[in-house]
C-alpha cells in the first residue's frame, strides 16, 4: 500500500518498462519512486542484473536491487503487453518492430501513449542500430580520454556514468512528454541516444577553446585536468579542499605561512589562475600533509574555504548528514532479511518519495493481467502456453 505521507507527483501514471541492465531500470525506478505504477516486463529468465553481484536468494542480486525499487514484475510475451500511459524501452528499434511493438503501431492503438526509446545512437546517423554499452559510450564521447589529458592513461570512470546519466535524460524525456501531453492531449515518441547525450554532457565545459571559430585554444577545461585535482594527503588520511576565489587562496596561503604565493602574478587573478592552475594546485598539495584531516576541516571552516573529508564507500552510511536526512532506507524482507538501499533524493513540500521493495521475477504477472481485464480462462491459457509466467509470490510473515 502506498504511503499517504510520501511524495507521489506521478500517481496515476502507468509505465511499461521494457528495459534491462542499468540505464532504463534506473530511469524507471525514479518514476516509480515518485508514484508511477511501473510494470517491469521481463523474459522468463529475467533481467541479467538479477544475477549480478552478491545475493541472498536467486534472482535478487545487489545490482538488481539498486535499480528496481517501486516496480511490479511481469513475465510476459511482449506482444501481449497490457494497457499503458508510457512505454520505456531499451530494445533496438529493429527488434521492437520484429516484436510488433513499433512506436507508430503502439500509438495507433493509444494516441495518448508516450513511447521513450533509449538507443545507443541516433537513428539518423551512420552508427544507428549498433549495440552500445557504458564502456563503448564513455570511449566514444571523449570521457575516457580525459584521464589521459590529466597525465594518466585513457580510462573509464569507475561507475556506469553513461548509463546513469542517460537514465536521468530518460526520466527527463518522460516528464517532458507528459507535460506536452497535458497541453496537447497527444502522446509522442521520444528518442534518447546515448552517444549524443554523453557527448553533450562531456562537452559542456570541455569544448573550451574549440567553442570559438577559429579556435581559442584546444579542448579541455584546465582546472579539471590538472593532475593535482584530487583529494590531498593529510597526516592521517585525505581531505578535499577547494579554494576558488582570490580571497580563498589568500586565506589559505596566509594560514600556512606562505603569503608570497599569492604575490606571484601567475596566481593573482581568476584568469591567471586558470592558465596556471597546475602549478597552483601543486603548491596547495605540498602543504596538506603537515596537518590531520580534522585540523584542516577546522581551519577551512574558520577561513570559510570549502572543504570536506574524503569518504570511502563503506563510510557513507555513517555520514552524519546522510543519517540526519534519512538518506538510507532500511527494509525488511521475510525472505532476504534486512536490506539497506539509498533513497530518492528529492523532496516535494518536505515529503520524500515512497519506496517499494524491488520485485521478484514475475511476482505480479497475474495481478497485472487481472487489472488489465483478462478473464480467468484466458489467464489459464496464457499460463499453460507460457505466454505469461507467474513466479513465486513474495513470502509474508
């Protein structure tokens, strides 16, 4: 049952989720957390992330739990999909057509339907139809090359940043299409191309000198590419310090007894610091190991310089701010025991989103098909022919 005190701005919207792995499920989880009825349509063997990572029962691995809250799971032949407001799919267009789920066909049966297709590459380009994974997109969009520009080797960001960023674009696409539908009464077909989305994401600051014609220098925002832009070592760990304004820098070097640094013409203005940021950050890095992390945090608070401790992943649950804001939600499942998952971050009028338990494979097949109006004899036929599969129901205490 929905929590009446929770934020549910998408209540009344039904989403048919034909996505797998991370990008699409992450997007539809956000829709479900904020009140949409998200029906995850899965093949009989389920989303591959059901087996990715540690698990306490088959089909409920950690990676799946992280991106599939607030959904219902149906194991169903895609040709028999139930009624819907929004369809989100990460199946390549050619395969969608082969399944009889071409967006134009879908919208002929329901002109108000919003169809959001997540693809690797826009349909008008020569890469259209190619498979795409996070690593591929990171490499193509220039993101992997930034590490080499910083003085290292080309490397992928150690999170599925393309999948999750494009998941945010996908959620935005759904919401924009619903706003348009409220004004026009008509649905729409929206394409979310990963390559173009991540090229846009990466180039916001890194197009840099290539913004101009003729160019005013090369690509890459220098402050982000210095090898010294990282947590700085302290006497007992690491600290993140970001002096930014001239006042910040002056206070910092006064604090460490080196006011002459800011008399250097390379560092006196924002423009000069930007040109010489590698040398300036090097000066900062040379100063931090003399004090503990706590001493630096106290000094920076006194000097009004932005600073924070470096948290390791395993330490986040103990972070006092996350604890005070109720960021981590604790669930108890009769089958799997106690679980901890991050909450959706947004609040509406002071209310957090609701959070449903990630579904077991096919847990809601009969429930959803009955809601769609299918009579029992039809349901029995679908089950007998395995067009639909009802898997184990959730255990109750």
